[in-house]
C-alpha cells in the first residue's frame, strides 16, 4: 500500500544495514508518519505492548523479527526459548503472535547456534511475505461480495461498515477487512466506508480513516454507537470486520464493540462478514466466550484522549470525572450464530466447524 505515493509495508528490514527492523509508530498516526528502528528484543516487546505496532497478523510478523534480533546477541537454545516465551506474553488475545513464534521456534530449535541468525531472518521474511500474499487473496475472495451488491444497485454507492483497524496497518500489507474494499475501489466500484471511531484507542478514527484517505477511498467516521442507526435506515449494505482469533466453531474475537455491531446487523438483516488469515485460526478452542483470554488494558485509555490542538500541539486530556474508576476490556467475542460467513485466503465459508474444515482440512 502507499502513503502519499510511496509504497510501504508495515514492517521491513532496514536496507542500509541489513539487520535492524523498521516499523511505523502507529501511536503517532494520523498526525505524524514516524518510522521506528528496532534493534533488540526489548524494543520489539515494548513496541508490541505499547501498540506502536498492532494488529493481530502484524504483531506476529514483528515478533518473528524480534526473535532474529534477539539471536544476534545470543543464539543459544536457552536464549531462543526465553525470547519466544517473553514475546508470547506481550499480548494475550491475538493468536497470530503465538502462531508466528511457534513457527520460529520449530524452524530454529534444531539448528546449530551458528546457523540460527540467518535462518531466523529468512523465516521472519517468509512469515511477512506469507501474510502479505494471504491478505491479497482475502481481498480477492471478498471482492465478489461487494461486486454483487453493486450489481443489485447499479449507479448507487456500496456502503460498508467496519470496526477498528483491519487494514494494511494491522497486517504486513493489504489488510484483512479492508483488502476487499481496496480491491473494489481499485476496480472502479463505487464503495464508501462507514468507519467506527473505535473507542477507547480510536483505531478507526486515527488509523482506518488515515489509510482510506491516503488511498482515496471515500469514507465517513462515525461514533461507535451510530452503526445500529445507520443499519435501521438502510445506509449499510454489508459489515466487514477483522479478527484476532477465530475458534474451530467459528466464534470470533475482535476489538471491543464488534459483538454489538453483529447484534445490530442481525436485527436489521445486514450481512456480517469476518475477514481472517490462516494464522488467526485457533482450532484448540471451541467456545470463544468462555475460552479466549480477553486482554485488559490500562484504564487511562478510557479516561484520557490524545489529539491535536488548534495550534498544532499533540495534547492528552482527561474526559472522565475525577475519581471515577474505568475498566478497559480490549476485545469481545461474537458468537458464530451472528456471523454471516468468513473470508479467508482460501475462499469464503460458513462460520462453523464444517465450514472451516472444508477450507482447512489439515487443521481439523
């Protein structure tokens, strides 16, 4: 994808030295495009915990490069296992993190220490390339859904509602939920996106709106609570969201507020699709509500807001009454019964065990 005409991925190795890792600092977007240089495991862990880098597929790829950076300092088996354990603990809900780290461990564990660094960089690059191609194919498989809507209402706009940020900033490239939208726009379909602000961190207002704007996709930011109203009045043709973990039965963990959008969509007969790469599947889990760990983040994300003042300064202000407690569950689980279907790199399927088994028989 591009920012002001310049192609970007969300993670890459610095060409000038061939080993340090670059990411966009997503906590500075949309106000500033700041590129961070990561040089060790501690820097990678901090970037993931602080959400300088975020999005389920992306944190897996960044963590994989974190292993490569760690092995530059110590390529022993003990160091490898310790690094994987520490990076695994940075974010609990997104399964892609563990998927990528398990893949790194399997690739490197039995290699001689002297071969591990080069192999780690190669495997991290393979994970990143796999994610980019996977997301491209998610877009290809989701595009017909938007094309069908456009065919039913010729000359009219196709209105898509999305929640949180599931674009290229959340992946290595293309995105998951936004990939079909980008490909529809590029194909000339008249697509418009309703962008949920996504409190408390405002990933929709800050990141999704930034992405869509830079790509030229028409969009409108709305308050999180506006989605049901828009659906009641026929202003949403389809909902497409991303996900941080999908169970073998089709339950979906995604940014807090997704469940409420799915309920509104069900009540109004609006299709509710979830886009995911293979790395987001967790076939060990059956009941997402009971079994998926939900990350509890700092109360300050709820009580405080950061934005740009009229004179250009970035300021953080408190918006909650002094002395009031705040809770901050970062994700919720949408039961499979509320999901119209899943969009994957292998095709579309029902949000069910048979549906997933048909696309991923090797995972059953």
